[in-house]
């Protein structure tokens, strides 16, 4: 199946099974805003818990905070977001559609890559086993020509982006490459303008002179402006970290790929404050720690890769992304940045307050350097959905759709089903749920055949199903079915808790780190 089709199936699966709904759907939706349904919210909460516990429980020197979405507007001036958190935009005069100039050019680069890939695929088919891809790429005239054009474009584009960006040059590239609007098919482009991604609103009544405030575009600044409060009240010593989970808002122009790029989303960020000069060592350590956290979910190490940044933000001295293999390619899920002392120094300058750290061991004061790990909950959610979605052919010829979610993250851990809706079996099933519901999320299901009920649970990723039959009433044993292997075993009700709890708990997952 083409990867595009797989992705479409995942998106509709998310809706059909109560994971993600388009926001305001009965009013035809609101662009790039989504709601999480009954299963989605459980999965999302479990992801957050896995992250939070891996930070705050497993590290004595990391604590959490929950700062407000609204902050003093000068914070965003100091952080550089008011002046520099921009995307370059261009409009097509005929279709009146607006695009990100950088995305149009990146798509054009991808087109050259596609052309090359097609030539390679064609030749591979033609020559079969005798095909030497490396040789073909380095000798075939058409491939070489595409590659030359691609590299020249990439080089020119990088130069333009690094120069500010140079908006005139971005426009010129679009004209020279003869990029057309996908809607109107014309090259009738406006100038390129900078567009700030922050949402703003007014605080206070207009009569009092309302203040323009922003919806935070990242959670990190709430940590920076509180770092000294936490350090002093928590008697924290450097190195230490502050973690936070919360909503962030960006007026993304090109909102696409479902919950990959949203206008309202959630971040899990941790700022780690270190002594100047030690930051690159800590950067390396956090890079490894974070990748281990991702890999522990068991989707396969080949699903992850680092993407080290060549072009660094002006304040960073090292940056990398952890990318996950989505159906639409390797994509950033998390960023790890060595942000120097940029943010704290800026806040010191703009607030006029001394926010230096006093080191009791050396008796000196300094502005700490910061390593940041920043991950989007929603992107993580999407990567988990993509990694878990499987269509399997069964021995009887049927196909089952199964979400092989890491058990610790699954919305429902155990489904309990009476074989029939009579003879006291439903009551027995309820009894089991009543005993287990304090430990994990259980679901009762008595409708339809057992086979159909298994399929329903497979589709939402429930790792275990328990069937209560007539023998249960006398032997107090049930059939326990494993989602992934579909194996069934007979187990005493009294042992259910100990068999399952361990396999589905976040604690067990954390222990593998
Ligand atoms: P991108 O290059 O994809 O726009 P970014 O580099 O701007 O992302 P950061 O500012 O580093 O992203 O934010 C950290 C994390 O927050 C990202 O790795 C991503 O998981 C998440 N994130 C950022 N923007 C969005 C968005 N619009 N929707 C969902 N998640 C987002």
C-alpha cells in the first residue's frame, strides 16, 4: 500500500475510534485545530505521564512547574519572538492563496529528489539483480542533471535563508524556478513578506487602555522567567532542570499533515541549567537520554534518527532533532538545543533585575547556560499512532486492524467480556472489573460475537482481553487473550492483577530506560 494511503487510513482510524476529531466539526472545522476523543485523551495523558515521570521521578535534580499561558508582553520582546518569530509569506494574485515561500522552494527541491528517485526505480526494474545504484547515480546523464539543479537550488536557498532571510531573493528563486500556484497554475506572485506566528489578544478593558498580550508560542519562557524562584525556593544547585507540559500556540500558515502541525498544540519542555563551559557535555548526554526514551517504546531503532542542525539559531551553539519515520518520511518530533545563556541574559537586560545564579561552592555569580529538550505531545502522539497501526492478514483470510500501542500507553489496558449476556456471566465480568478498576483502565463489552469484540479492542490497542465463560462460574478462571500474538491462556481470576499490572504499567516502561 502506498505510504500516502497508509497515512489517510491512520487519520480516519483516529476519528473512527475516538482518538482525534477535527475541532468544531459540525461547523465544518477550524483549520489545524483538533480535539482529542475518549481514547485519544487517555493515550495523550499516558504519553505525558511517561515523559513527566522520566524527567521528574527519575532525576532528583529535575522539578516541574506549570506557568501561565499569558505572560508579560516584554518577555516576547526579550526572547526575540516579537521581532524574529516569522515565516516568509507569498500570495498568488490569481487564486488569492497564501503560501510560505520557504515551503514552496523546499517542495521544489523535493520534486528534483522525486525525479531522481523515479529514474533510479525505473532503472532498478529494468536491470533487476544486476543493478548497481551507486554507479547509476554517478553516471546517468539525466540523474546528474537533476542532481546538479537540485544542489544549485539548495545552495541558493540556504544562502537566502541565512541572509535574514533575503525576501527579494526568495521571490526571485520562486520566479526563476517557475514555481506555479497549485490552485491557479499561474506564476502571478506578490512580494514576499514576513509574517509573525504569534497570536495576540487584549488584556483588560479598552477604557483602561488594554494591553496587547500574546498566547505563548512555546512553554520555555515560563521556565526561564521562573528559574530563580524555583532555584531559591527549591534550594536547587546547578546542574538542575525544570520541566513543564502545556499548551502553545502558533499561527502556522501551512498547516498540514493532520496533528503534525497545529495552531494550538502541547509541548513538553525541560530546561537544564548548567555551568558555562559544561554545556556541550550536557548536550551530548541529553541527546542520548532522550533518544533512549523514544526507543524504549519498541517501534524499532531504525524508526529514529538524529538530524543535527547546520544552520543554528543565533543564540544556539548546538542543536539536533530526533526524527521519527512517519508514512511521509523522517520528521522532527523533538528538538534538543544548547541555548547558551541567551534567554536568561535577555531577561536580565529587559527586566533590569539581577537573575544570576550564586554558586555557594565557588562563591561566584554567573548566568547559567541552558540545554533544552522540547517535544510536541501531539507529534509524539502521531508518531505512536503511525508506529502502532498494522493491518494483518489472518489465517482465515480476514484482515484485522490492530494498534500495537506500547501497553503502558494504551488507553484501555483490559477488556472484560462475558461470553453470553446471561447465566450470571455479565455479573461475574463486572465483579472482575470492580476489583481491577483501581489499578488500570478496564472496559466492559458484551455486544456482538466474541470475534467482533476482539477486533474492536484490537482497533483501539487494548493489550489484553478477558473472556468470562460458563466454566468461570465454577473454576474461577478466565481466558486471557494477548493482542499482539492473539494467544489465549487460561488463568485464575486471582492472578489477573499480578499478570497484567506489571506488563501495562508506566513504571515497568520506566525501568527499561
Ligand atoms: P518545525 O520546524 O516543524 O516548525 P520547530 O523547529 O519550530 O518545528 P520547536 O520550536 O523546536 O519546533 O518546537 C519543539 C517541538 O514542538 C517540535 O519538535 C514539535 O514536536 C512541536 N511543535 C512545534 N510546532 C508545532 C506545531 N505547529 N504543531 C504541533 N507540534 C509542534
